[in-house]
C-alpha cells in the first residue's frame, strides 16, 4: 500500500521552551506494556517537565487498559493510537520480506507522528526494528534514541556459546549494520539491555552515546497468605516440588524439549514433581501441547497444572513466590529475560538455557543450573538434580539480590530520562 493511501497529519509547531518526548511502539504483547508503564509511572511520580506522547497501535489500548488508566492521572502524558488505515498500511510480520517492508514503513509513520506532534525527541521502544532505516540515514524531524534488545554479534566471546559458520556470518553482518547505524547524525543514545555488549558498541566511536539499560521488573510486597491461597486454588499437591514455566507457552520458550525431558524421567522423580504452566498457550500450538500434556499425565505420576490465562503485572510475582524452581529452557534465545530477574526477586533458583546473555547471567550471578536446553536429556538431568537435592544448593542469594537491584524499574526509567530529552 502506498504512503499516500494513509491520511495526512497536520504539523504541530514545536515550542522551543518545552520538551515533547514521543515513545513509539507498534507492538502489544510481551515486555512492551510493562516497559511503557514504568516510564509513565516514573514521569508522573517525579513530575518531569514537558510532555510525553505514547504512540501505539489501537489494540494496545484494548488489551492494556491498566497502563492507559495510569497515564490518565497525569495531564502531560497522552496515548496516541495510530489509525486502522495506518495499521493496514504497516502490514504483517509473516515473512522475511514483509518484516523488512513493515520495518521501513514503521519509520515512515514514526517521522509523520514526530512531525504532527511537534516532538523534540523520539524514543524507539524496540530499536532493533529500525536498524535498517538508520543504516540508510533516513531523516526525522528531531533527534532519536532507542532501546536495543538483541545484540548478539559478541556472543562468540561467551565460552558457552559455540558458533556455527552461519552464526559467525550473521554476527559479522550485525556488527557492520550497527556500526553504520550509529553514524546516523540524529542518533542521540543507544540504550543496550545487554551490559556485555556496551564495550563492543563503544568501540565504534560513534557520535551516539552508548548506555547500559537495566531490564526492568517492578517488585511488589510478598503476601504469604495470598501465595498460599493461590497455591491451593491451583490444586497443587503439597508433597510436590513446583517447577514453574511462565509466559506465552510456545516453541520459543522450550515447551517441547521440556515435555520430552519429563517423558524421560523415572516414576520416582515424577511423583515428587509438579509442572506449573502459567500464561496463555500459543493458539497455533495449543492442541499439540495439550495432547502432549495429557499423554504425560496418563503415563507418569506427575502433576501438570496449566493456567492458560494472561496474567496482570501486579499478579505475576505470586506465581514465582509459590514455585520451588523457575524454568527458562529458551531455544537459543537472543537478549534478556525478565523470567530470570523475577526468579531472583523471589529468591528461587532457575533451570535455564546456557546460551547467550541468559547463560552469561546464570554464570555470573549463580542463579541456578544452566544446560543446553535444545537437548531434552540435559533438561532431564537438571530436573533430577533439583528434585533429589535442595534447590538452594545451586543458588547464591546475595548475588541474586544484587542482580535484582541492578534491574529495578526505577533504575530503568531514570537511566532513560537521564539520557534523553
């Protein structure tokens, strides 16, 4: 669809005396609502000067009314949904070509809204999408900063990350692209969620500032009675050790290798284990997952509890508090994971992938047991260790606490607002 097919926006003259920051995010699920919520709360509670516009797709307003309602407490924060015509204009993410096309079109919308709103600076809430547009030196009406989620060009320096030749080629390409992108004359600050990538990014000697950005988790007071009530409502049998897999349950999260690993466990181990699956099951994979769960439950004396619902941010931590071990068997996942941070908040060990940044976190902060999560046998060995031995044996509380403090929601928001605007 051509750019001319979407309605034209009228420019809004900028006020030289007032900053007007635009958050731009065309995604809806995962971390996106929480990341925006933390910024709204910090802006409002600290009474920051100027105005903040949050440009999102209409679906965001429908699914995250709690975040929208929070913004309504502050006069200088406004959600700005794009039109349904503009949603159609962006197109889907379904194929490689369509993803690249959509990414370029998102930049077009970004520029149009920055002009219309009179933005003095834009914050790209998922910079990775916009890397090609910055390489191409496409212009905006104002400076911009961005949150960089998935740098992996430095993974070859992680000893637990052996790379194939395809990985090496891809990482070389990524290094080249980001070095070119950082030369964009309007690029102000690159906020990297991977602290280990910062020193490599700084070697490019760009005019943009490179800053490590904490991966935020909002903590809430633990209420023991609420945790006990939740455990009882889920019907978890008291003699079992609870292994929690949290989030959208799909192949990326490692649900299939995990279920295969459980099928390899002997009955005496299964009798002591409760697998707690919390979060919406991917609609395209639901029937396959349900069949596998039913088969395991029929063949082995294991308890599997599936809580197939979206969980509000204020309710998430209770599931971690009631668990004994948190599972994070991601499949060669690139970037951060709030799952490990939430496990550390609850002072619970994790059974995690040893790949990439997650593997590095596990090693540095002694957060539990890390394995090659693409191999079910390795997952099964980890599960067995946690059942036969005290989970606390594999966990260092003081390092976990330090890890949590580094990734607080307040540090995340203050880092952003101290480096933009």
